[in-house]
C-alpha cells in the first residue's frame, strides 16, 4: 500500500502569525506536525511525501522523516501547483498501479482505528473509502450518502451537502483509480476556489459506477490553521 501525504502548501496563515517554520515542521508538543500526522495515521506501507523544493534545501527533512517512518520516498515539488490533486499527481510514477492508495492531508489528527478502517473497506470490496466526522461548517468537504445503501452518492468541497464531513484521509482500492479520476476531473476543469482538490475525484469514480463508502471516526481535530492548532494543543496530550 502507498500512503501519499502532500505537504507543499504555502502555509500563509501560519507565516502571517509569526511562525518561522513551514507548516509540516511546526512544533506540536515537542514533535513536528508531520510526525504527529504520520504517527496518528498508524498505517503500514510505503509513504510518499511531496515536499517543496526550497523546504528540502533549507531543512533536514529526509533525516527527520527517517526517525519515525520505516519506508518512504520524497517527491520534490518545484513550486506552487494548482491544488492538492495536482501535487499528488507528481508522484504518478509511484501510484499509477494496482496497489492500494491512501492520500492523507498533512494537518489533521483523528481518533480512530486504522486497521478497522482498512478491514471494513476490504471486506466490503469498496473501490474507495472516505473517513468522515460529524460537522456542518463550510470549511470542510462533505459526502452525501445514498439513502438506499449508504454508499457515497456525491462529494462536495467546502459545501455542507450533509453532516458527513471528510477527515482528509482518502482510500482507493487501486492507485490508478485516483490517477484516472483526477485526470478526468482536470480535463473537465472541475475546480474549487480555482484549485483541484483530492476529494472531488470521487465524483468521477461514482459516475463510473464504482463503490465508494464512508467510515466515521470517533473524533477529528484540524491542525491546518493557527487557531485550530492552538485549540488542539490546549485540549490534547500526545
């Protein structure tokens, strides 16, 4: 299984608040944010980190990752892309295959059992799976369920079409399914806020008749803004 974590965003909100490190390296209770995310994922597989070129040049990211990741590859991102889906496609040579694929954001913490997540999706022979939590705020992505079988009928970025918000952890039975779906989404120029996101790729797969399921987690904490991070640090002990 390949686990892809794009961590090549600007992190502008943190920089504006005076944080000097790029977001993946921001300290969170004596760990870096990316270490918190990886350890919280708890998935066994080949990790693929997509990191900005200037971050790799300025910071010892590879030696740091070796401290808490057994198997990984770093893919250099030369600059800003047109969104997370574009960033993930920079790893196409590593994921355009029949291996299972998980794409995870680099700024969330969840209370969950990753082994149950995978076991459920494999048992149900799902083509895709979305970890979800209960929310209504329009800052999240959402999955609407089919009333007949509770499969995912539609996803929407930044639009609360249900109360099933996406955690930012996305499963694909085969990596090539994501690649083909992302390419189709881009051909149709389906963007949100002028960017290509990962979650809307599922709409292309749903349109092909593929089976996409959701998996509720016990709790989700965002780490993607200074405000969210400060709340997390006050409430949680790692």
